[in-house]
C-alpha cells in the first residue's frame, strides 16, 4: 500500500487518523454588512472526533465550516489544525490536505470514477502505481467494486453510489481532516440511512477528525461524537455529547431542535449489550430475539411490533444472555438519566 503520510500536518504521519482543530474567536463579516455572518466562534475539536454542526438555514454553520479550509476567508480570529495556523498556509495546498464532501457531490462528469478519486493524489505528484493502488483500496472501502465501478462515469451510478464515490475522492490523499456539508441531504430516506450506517462503519476504521454540517438533529444524534447546536451568527447554544444534550438541553432553543420523542432518541444511543438484562441465561424461551449490538430503540420496536412481553438477547454464538421487557428498557433509560452517563 502506498505511503499516505500527510506532510502538511506532521502528527498525522506518526499517528494515523485525525488531528486537532482549534477555532479561536473566528468572525466573518461580509463587505457592506453591519451584522457578522459568524461572530466570535471558538471551539476545540479533538483528534479523531466527529463533530456535528446543527442549526437552521442561514445561521452560519456552513460558513464556519468553510473557513476551516479557507473556501471562505475569516475576517478575524485564528484557526489551527494540528497546531498550525491555517491562515499562514497556501489555500490551495491546504485544501489538498483536507477532505471535502458536499450535498451536490461534485464529481467531474467527464471523468470516470477512478479518475475522480485520483484527482488530488495526481495533483500531489503520486506515481501511477500509488494512485492505482489507492483508488482500488478506497473503492473497496466504500463498497464500490473496482472491477464494476472504476471505469464508469458518474451518470452511470445511482445517487447513493455517487455519494460513496464522493467520500472516496475526499479520502484519496488520506487527509487527517474531513469537512462534510450535508452530504446525505439529497438522498431518499432509505438510501440516507444506508449511507449513514456505511459512514459510521468507515469512520470506525479511519478515525478522521470530521466537521459535519446538518440541519437534521436525528442525523446529528446518530453520527456525532459531539453536537454543536448553533443559532444566528454561529453562536454555540450547547456543545456536548448527543446523550447529554438529549438528557439536559441547555435552553428552550436547544429543546426545540430536539423536538418530540427525546426519550426514543436516547434509546437509539444505548446498545442492548450495555444494559442490565433480566431473566435467566441459557435456553431460548421461544420469544423474539435481538443481538447485543442492537439498540434499546430496536428492542422496543420489536416488543411493539410483536406484542411480546419480552425479547431474548442472543449473542453471535447463539447463547441467550437474558431478556428485555418494557420495564427493563424504562429502567435503563431512567438510570442513564440519573447517572448522567454518556451512552455513546
């Protein structure tokens, strides 16, 4: 496999994965505008962390993200990646070392999928052998068979397949930082859920530092390590784990973003295998079953759909670990709230 060391951010060469991002009092004021689009925005994002920016249209969340790779230049403040002030770097060089995925995907229609993925490595001067190996590796990673998809053109792919190709292109030079601007927003609900699942699997493998912009709070809860709920001018109303925000929204504005069903959203963060089970282990009881990796929301859904009083929890080897009832699920939710523990 070729060497993907990122010379621009030295830490990523010795510690594969992500690097820190620090924004300090970042402000963007457009000429002729009395009110800033982004005002005094400060945040530290840890290496390998996936942070969701959530807020209404026009609040400044995309503008804030685009200042990280200088597609939009900040008016004041500082932005550091891996300790380096990005304002002192060449914008073009900086962007080649930051992955960028947008809702419109942005694949070049006249290029094959392989040529699209190879764009940045080619600009960085990689050899043909390195590029070919990286393209094949990434297409396999995003579950696009190279033999089937490498020589196709974007118009020959479905929307979901194009989106996966866009992610592969963003990862081509193994950037330690990725910026994602509502990347799944234009897909239908079924495709979107599948892409989210694939993205979680991928992030578990690559551990990049990611800023992900969305207006969908459910998507933020499902994907994010932490969520920044933003109001006008990118003011941070709350910045915490999904579990903490769902359990204790900071104010009415944050609560309005959560909407109804906060308890169900919290259940979706709690794996079955992390809660106390009732019933004896051992023989199966003829009840509906679920695996420990599923969430309590999955378990509750199974109880409702089947009308059963309990579901058996079965591990991958077929052993019965115990059971879950409505009361067990309610108790687990109450305990998580009382302890204040993060359930991600």
